[in-house]
C-alpha cells in the first residue's frame, strides 16, 4: 500500500509521527504486505533529523520500524553558494526561494542522506527512463554488496521494481 504526505516548512515532528503511526501499526499486523511511504518535499521542513532517523536508520523515536515499510522522499534543489543577503531569510542553511506567490525554505540534506540521493534529469523516452533506473539500481546493488558482503537484489526483484516505478 502507498502512503503519501506533503512536507512543508510548518510540518512538525509530531505531525510526521502521527502520519506514520497508523502505517506502522498496519505494517505490524500485515507483515506479508509491503508498504511504501512517500515524503514529498522533505528538505523544506526543519525536521531533517527525524527524516534521517526514519529513512536511513529505519527507526522512529528510537524504536525499530517494521521491515516491510519502504521509504521514498522527494527533495527540492539546494542552491549552495548563493548570495545569502539576496535570498536568505533564515540565518543557517535554508534559502528562501520565491516562486510566484509561494515562499519556502530549502535546507541542505544531512551528509548521510546525500549518499542515497538520486538526481534525475529530463529523459526523452520510456526506454531511456528504464535504462536510467536499471543503472541506478545496479549502483545500489554494488553499494549493498560492498557494505553487507552479499548480493541483496535479485534480477527478478530489479525488474519488478523498475516496472513499479515505471507505472507509478
């Protein structure tokens, strides 16, 4: 099952925890099902530490999350090195971006989250998208093999995952 929430600068840790609680409970009861949780615009929130704990550590408030929950997040580009006096209304790493009537902050990701970031470009065709996803999965498979000493992705799983992404 798929669960999505739009993150924004006003999103609190408590709201994220309240959003996840029913998903965690369902995942515990239905451990033969896979749950996908999609966080949209993660780096517009000041809760990046909590997202790091959830996505990278698979924990929530120090408690292990069920293995059958898969987390995906979308981010906005962080524009490093811009003239802070012109763009920044926050004293640390957030940059205020003005898009039409909307103002939002884009925070730099924690380093450990940068290591799993996939950068997408505009792709011309479905075949190009398929090849791109397969290339990224191959890189991920190599990283997992290096860190665990074993191959965790099977050819069948890769194909299913690509198909799922292509139809999403």
